[in-house]
């Protein structure tokens, strides 16, 4: 931060208070072993591969299941969402509005594979660092997604060895409430880590549940609990992150509100209402 301000180091400082990861491949070592389990015992009781294919589940799923990798409820040839966004991002007017001279060419058909041990899919350590420095982290998964299925997401959330990990692992799921309904999914939340499973949603959660996705975004940015949006969380961080610099060089400024204080404020408000 000081080096950037003095001009001795180039960079842009960003204050990171909340990190939301939707349908993310965060830690391959934790997530990839869950593919066989989800292929046979998933939320919708759909058998995606035969018993013989469980040891080599990826090939059988893609070539013989007939199901979409982004939503097991859909056929493999269902595009799910329009690919028109690629052309839109390529428009000169879009580039001008974004303040960019050029946007790299987007491919909607090419997938680049990464090693399970590559940095791009081994981010649990980074998540641990952020959590222990007061940043709120939310992991969100749709229950019909295969490629980033929620079994794997749950495994990541339980594997993050941050300071509050024992409390998080011991915390039961609570219903995800939206409007008058309490059946939109489930959330495990403790301190500044939340893991949520959204019902009736695939890989593209905002596409399948747009109103709910917007509300979850509001709760996250407003510092409210994810299951109900009715109570403040117990921490809010302003974490300076320097782009293109090692994460550990950033300093941390935390403006935390204790859980007790937040609870007292909420209780006092409820008492006044009564």
C-alpha cells in the first residue's frame, strides 16, 4: 500500500471486504474426488453413469450420460444460455463503455484443462488467508451443477483450515429463506465463511434463480447473514489487495463488529418493534 502510494511500486490498490465464488473450482484435490459420488447419488436421484463407470467417471459422463455438465436436469446439447454475450463484448461501443482499447477474443467452444495441482485450482490456502484477515468469503453452488457440484464445494468449505474451522464444521445447515419461502436451499455459516446450496439451480445460479441471486448479493454486500438477511454478520473487513503482487505483501485494516454487539443491536431493534 505505502509503496504504491509513494509511486515506488506500480499497482492499483483495491479494498476487498467480501469475496463471493459462484460455482467455483477452488481446490481440485478436494473437489475432483466428489465427481463419482455426485454422478450416482445426487440431489435429483439421477444415475449419470453406470456402476462400471464410477472409477473413470469423467469419460462416461461426457460421452454416454446424455446430460449437460452444467445442469444434470438438461440434455447434453442444451446450450442453457445464449452465447451472444461474446459478440456483445466485442463491440466497439462496449469496449468504449468499459474503458478498454481491446478485449481478448472469447471462445465459447474451447476449454483449457489445468493440472489438479496448478495454482489456478489450488486456492484453499488463499481462502484461508483471507478468512483469517477478516474478509468475508461466500461459496455458492447450484444443486443441479455437475462440473462444479456442491458435494465438491462442501468438501472445500470443510477443508479450509482457518482459525474458525472447527466451529464452521460443527455448524449445522440452516434453510435458505427468501420471501415467504424457506425451501430455496441451505446454508452453513460461521463467522465470515458461508457455504450455500441453491435449490433448482445449475452452474449458472443467477440464470436459474435471478431474484434470489440478486438478494444473496445484497445480503453479502450489506454485511447480513446469508440464510435470512435479517441479522448482521460479525465482521466486516476493508482488506487492501494489490493487483499483480503477492497476497502476503498486503496489509490488513479490519473494522470488525463483534458478534455480541451485532446480536445486541438486532435484539434491541426487535424489542422496539414489539
